[in-house]
C-alpha cells in the first residue's frame, strides 16, 4: 500500500499531537500538499484519549522496548552526497507508570470490553455512545449556550432535567463547605446500581464509555484554541460542555469558588462585605492596564502581597490566587493580574465558568484539525513510521524522508514532534516533567443534587517549593467515563522523582484508597478510588530550538503538551511555525461552506479518486481517513448522528 | 498559490442569495394573497390553516393571519368532535412552539397560544409550564413568557411556594431580573400575609427577603432591579381611603373635607347636620380637577342662624367607607377635627418594634456598603429612605447631608432629589408644628423647590415660605382655609394660580420674586380679606403705571407696597 504514496509532498509532518495537527490543517488550507504521519496507531500522540482497554494497551506499549535499529530498507535510498539522520523510535516521554486497582476484581479476569474489536483504539475513540445521558452541549460557533430543541419525547425529559438542574444550581451552594455523602446502606437501598457496587469487571465491560485523556486540559472560553476553532470553522467537528463549578481546597475542606456574579450572589461562605470587596476588586482589575497607579507600587512584589494590600480577606486572597488567577504563590503582581484578567474575560461567554471541555475528551481536538486537513487534501498514515531524514550534503537542507518500508518521499519542509528526534540531536536538551494521575472514582469530591458536575479543583501546594495540583473531575455526561463513576485527573509540575510521590499525598487527602468492600460509614465522607494510574510525562514546551544540535534549517520541531491548564502554548507554537514556513499566508482562514465550493475536474489539483485511497490498511476503517472533498458533507452527517 | 480549493466569490454568492430571496418573496406574497382571499370569501377550512401556517412560520407578527386562524378554529369547533378538536389543537400547539423558537418574543404567537389553551378540550397545563420554564432558561427576562406563565400557573393552580422557589432559582442564575423580583412581590403577600397590614408580608418573610436582596446589592450595587425590590420591601401598607380633616367656618359659611387619597366626589359625600342630611354641592378648591384631596361646600345660611346653638357636623363618604365628625360649640365661629400626622406616623413606616430593629440592621449594612461605594446613588438614596422610615426627625440632619452627596454623585437627577428633599423638609416642618401645637409654620430657607402635603395644613394661619426656590404657588394652596399671613419673599415665583379663593388671607408678601405683569396678580382678586400686599423687588414694579393698574385690579387691597417700606 505504501507504494501508492505520492513521492513528493510540500510538507511532511511526523506526529499527530495538537500543534502538528493545527499546522497540518493550516498548510492544506493554503493548498499545500501535506503528508501527516504517526508511528502510533492512534491520533494525538501524548494528546490522545483512550478507552479503558485502549489505555491498557497504551500502558503495555509504553513499557515495551522497541527495535531501534535502522531498517535495512532505507539504506539504499540515500544518494551519494546525502546524509541520513535517523529518527528515534522509542517513546521516552512517558515514565514511571504505576497502576492500582482498588475495586473488586473477583470476576475481572475473563471479562472483555463489550464491542471491543481489536486494540486499535483510534477506532474506539470515535464511536459515539447513544445512551440517554444529559446531552445538551455547546456549539461554540454560536457564541452562546445552545440547548437542544426537539419535538420527540426525549425533548420532554430534557426539559424536565433542565428544570431539575435549575433547582440544583440554586441549592448547590447550601451544601458547599461540608462534604455530604449518602450513607452507603441507604444508597444501596435506593439506587440499584449504587456507586459502591462497581467492580473492576464492570469497568472493563463498560470500557468503551471511557475516554481517558493523557493530558488534562480545559479550553479557556476566550483562549487561543477556542478562537482558532471558531475562526477556522473546525468547531463544526466538535461539541463542548461547560465546566460547571470551580472548587478549591481551603481550611481542610472542599469549597466552591464564587467566580461569577451569580456565584457571588448565591455564595453562603462570603459575608456581605466580602462579596462587595471581591466584586469590586475583580471588576476594577479586569482592566488593570487602565489603572497603573493602583498596582505600580507592587510591580516588584508578589501577587499575594498585592492582594493583601487591597484589603482582601484571607479567604478572598485564597480564592483569587489559587482558583481565579491560578498562579503560584511566588508569582509577581503583573503575572497574577494578567492571569486573573484572562480568567475573568472568559466568564460568561458560554456559561458561568471560564472553561469548556470537549465531549469525548481532549483527544478529539487534534483529530478535528486532522479532519479539516484531510477534507482539504491532506494524506494520513497512522502506524507508519519514518526511518530517517535525508539531508543534502551541500545545502544541509532536508530533501526527503524515508519510511519504514524504504519508500522515499521528497519534501520542502519537515515538521516533527520532539519525541521522534534522535539522541544525538537532543543531547544537550534538559526537560521538565509533568506528574499525572488518573483516577476512576465512585462519587464526586463535592456532592450536590446533580451528579453531573464538571469540576476544576485547585489544590494549593502543601509546602513551599511544591506546586499547586490541578484536579479535574469529569462526570459521565462528558462521555469520558461510565455511568455512576467519575474520571479524575491530577496534574502538576514534577518536584519529586515519580508522579506517584508527587500526587499520592493529595489523592489520600481527597479520596479513600482501599480494596475493602465494607468500609465504615464514617469513612464514606470521601469518594472511593476504584482504579488509579500514575505516570510522568516529559514537558518539552520550554525547549528553545537552539538546544537541538545539527537540525537542518527546514526541519521544525513541535513540543509535547506543557503543564499549563490551557492550550495556548500549543496554538501559539503552531501559528509561529506556520508563519516561519509561510510568512505571507493567513493562518487557518475560515473554511468555506460546502455549497460555496466549486467542483471543477480540471481545477481540482488532486483527483478525488486518487486521494480517497486510504494509504494505510489499518486506518482504512477510520472515518478520519477519508480525504476527499466530496465526502465532506457525508462526514458531517456522520458526525451529526 | 496553486492547488487551493475554488470558492464562489462574494459577487456570485450575493447573486445567488438575491435570487433565492426573490423566489421567497414571490412565494410569500402569493401565499398572503391566497390566505386573505380565503378570509374574504369566508372559506374557513383546513387549507386556510396550511396557508397561514406557511406565512406565520416566516413572519409571526402578522396579526390578521392569526385572527384568520382563530376564525377557522371557531368554524371547525361547530362541526368537529371533541377528539378531532383535541388533535387539531395539539397540532396547533406544536406549530406555535416552532414559531416561538424562531421568535420567542412575538406578541401574536404567545397570544394565540393562550387562546388555543382556552378552547382545547383537554389542556395539558403541566406541559405548558415546562415549556415556559424552558423558554425562561434560554432568556430569563422574556416578559412575554412570564405573562403566559402566570396564566398557566393560575389555570393549573400550581402551589404558590413552588412558584416562589422558581423565582428564587432564576434570581440565583441572574438577579438582574425585574420580572422575577416583581413576581416575588406578588407571591409573598399571598404566601406570608401580614394579618394586620393589607398587601404586606410577615416580619419573618421580610427578613429573608431583605437578606436575599442585600446579597444582590452587595454583589452589584449598580444593578437597579434589586434596589427597586428593596424599596418595595420597605413600603407601607396600602391604607384604605379615609377622611383626614373636616373644617367648619361660619364666616363664609362653609364646610371643607380633606381626604387621604385624591377622590372623585359626586352624590356619595353626604353632610349631616345634627344627624339630618342637608343638601349641599361639593366643589374642589382648584378650578378644574376631577379628583382631589380637598372638597368644600357652602352652608345654607338658614341652617346655622342661631349662634348660641351647638352644631354637630358629620360627613359620610360612600356609605360609611370613610367618615368624620366635627362639633361647632356655641359661640364659636369655626371648628375643625383632624387626624394628627404625629400620632398616625404618616411620614414614617408603621412598624412593630421588631421590624424597626430590622430596619436598623438594614441601615447599618447600607452604611457599610456606602463606605465601600461612596458614589453609589442607589445606596445613598436607600439610606435616606431608611432614615425616613425609621424616624424623620431624629435623622433629619444626617439625611440632608446624604442629599448633598447624592446631588454631587448624580447631578443628572438633582432636580428630582431637590423635589424629594422638599417633600421631606415639609413633612418634618409639619411634624414639628404639630408637636408644638402651633398654627404657624416656618418653611423659610429650606431650599424648597415644590410644596407638598398641603392637605395637612388646613389649620395654619401663618406660613413663611421665604428664601426658597419656588417658581410657582400651586393650586392646592387653597386648602389653607385659615391662612391669614403668607410670606413668599426671595423666591422665583412667576405664577400665582394657587393664591385663589383664600377666604382669610389678609397679608401677602411677595418681595424679590419674578412677577412680570400686573395681570399675573389676577387670582388675588378672589381673596376677599386681602388688605396688605408687598411687591417690592419684582419686575412689574419697574413699570410706570403699575400702581394704577394694581389699584384697578385689586380695589379691595388697602396697602400695596411697590418699594421698601
């Protein structure tokens, strides 16, 4: 099949993470011929999302040693005056993987994921589940929360749910501050499928309901990624849910942070005067640039000192520093003000919190850009590795790449995700690390009437020198976990050797880690962890290009995910690289409407029949690989289903 | 660059759009004509429904077509079974729902929905309620939907506490919602009625509401909806109409009656003399008003010709809805009986002790807020109102200080604040006069811009209005039947309509005002006892023949001063 690949492309992109995928889409939008390759058999690289079984496969693969020898096939492909730079084939970005299972595994051995076809998880992540969960989602291109309107009986139940959620939002604050948990015996009596009864075999069986993100990030509703999705019309490929609440860990308990006007109004934790001080502070400094006289004296102090000087009470300082600005304690005043401003400007665009989460997981986002790329003629090969770069001996420019079957593809530019770079090039690079934990739990960290909250929790650093832990808790209506479970992500910059050492103390404070089935009633104030995964991910986001030695000038590097909460770094990186390649071209202009496209056989640069051939047999089944313009409307329809 | 996808140019797009629009317009016009033709020829059939449906789906504000639909439904009602009507109406409700999704604020559509729900054989009000809630979720301030929702809740008798809970939840989402606050003000007096005061709520409920509304204005003090609701919470009970004062004078001779509210009087105000009704004709003191606080009648001379006799006067309004007595003792020329402003607390709130503690708390938190938000006009105004409600005289000086701040922070409304302050100043002066049991009232140097509460001044003989900013003397000044001396020096008076028909007025001082013409003094000719008039410092004094003209206009005035004495 690889023989069907054209022998020449404008841009070859290796890696399907977010920045690479954005660049791929941007290049095809200006008519460049793009070959987008990933050695893995799934989209997204370290940005991917997996079903439960897909995640197991990923864990195994990460532990495996791969053959690092250069394939013999490519040796004959280089000419005399050409040099070869081999690619790295071992994924060294993930380390210290540890898995713990706390749920009952009695009958778990023989169970298989329902409907699992094979280990090709890329397939599974795109399967739409059709259970009757709350489905109202946000279409960001409309700039407001859209509520589904249909005439069917489901429409009715939707209505009723909406009413319930009204009451819930009004009442939710009543319980803040105290963790309310129904007694287990009661729960069992009332609810048949009580959280307590979930076993490991159920998780495996319902594994397709999970979409576990390798990186846990949300989209700021006015962040670069949302703006890009809207501008480029890529937003039509995806749906979002609004994060419903911002939480913090304060004085030993979890509290809801009042961050919008409605929250402040309803908050029971704040006194009247605190309400006014907080609102006044936030409203005033949302345009902090207009009042330089108010913060100038504190430009060299920390943001925290600045907050103290503005008569904010300790509670308010905590809320603003950790949950609104989300900056570390040692952040300078300007840094804090900027972060706070960004948070505040994002409020109210789609809801009462500034964050959006993509349905089916963050791994959807790179795929959406790949889809746009494919619609405009990009060619995709998954599970297809490149062996080496071919560099011209005189100009030192990269002329071509050679794949694992020895096929040579000429190209003008190569964009490569940094994990593929060989050791010789990265010898001088020092990386940071991100500590990650993924938990499947049986109930929410802060129960309210609704069991469908999407929460962001900032856990302040325990000691000086440590960093805050960002925790996100996803409910089943985000289509990332099975019913009656929650998917909890913990993320921080690593300060200790392993992710487990960094994060387990926090996990222990918030959750019950026990394999015992019958826990004392008073222990049931915390959610129970059913399954846990720890790992470290390499953070290459801060690595400057100069640190890579001997890289041809027309080879560009994309970094993996950074430790930040938003996605601005990846988008900015993609835009900067695109402009280095094509300084005078527009970055991701809006895609035209299907009805405005003129189909003219002579003008079409690539014949549909030619480009519609899936290049890789394994990717054949994936809808993402249909690269024809004509399939555009069809794929739209598929998505709509 | 090579290889880009070809896209229609904007010109091509425009042309395509224009053609599409033209086609649409043609369809629209022909469908409209067909529908109207059907109406003219009386073909009220299902085809008419289909035709109008097409047009209304595009333009729901076409009232005639909604009417046509109603005519069709009335026609169908005559010959269709109940089941058929039910399914027709259900179809109509679905159609209406689709129309509302396109334009959720169309008057015609909501009205038609209401109409259909009235004729549908088996209405499903629960579904209507969910529909309303859904629409309010999308736009919590859609007042069309709020109106319809009230009809729905009435028809389906939703428990009121549930409704209150609903308004709470919407306010929780966004408290800038007049509709929701207003609905609360209608629900609370029904759920927690105060047994003593009509239209008010119990103290416990009031406390809860005050806390809720305080949350709102501490969160956003510039949002007026919460402040308006707060004002409603502090409002007085609605008192029924009463007669405040009855005054008898033998000099005219006449009887005057002052009401608590402006009323219209015809045959329903009856005067009894020693328990026998006597025929009199009532007139207002002014010349034109239909409704008035003040009514006066001439007494037939033959009724009161014996000065040594005691006369019992009684007035009865609307068969006893309001009444008052007044006794004229032997030898007296005049007499009055009236409600006291101090005893009845006309100018403060009628409060229990508990509630005035609540108000003290409110005042304290508003002052806290004002410290944080010194420029917030709503907060300043509320502080003043709270002080008035608690005790007008104790807080007099403090309140005047807040007025000054208020005029500085909100200069656009300084006129309004001046008028409000004038009102409070007069109320205070009236209270002080009554405490002093005096018939003199001194309102000089109060910065008055208007006069009010004159109905409380029936017994006043001397009034000093000097050194204020009055431009006119209002017509209800004639309620002051006993007024003998009136000083209005150093004002900006141009017109004198109010100085009309004051039976006792003897001396009038109008020095340093802006009276231009002799003819402006015309109303004074109706004051029979006027003998001294001070006009120094008015433009009219400059005129050469001023004195002659005045003497011919007011022959009964003995002394007219055109210059300083």
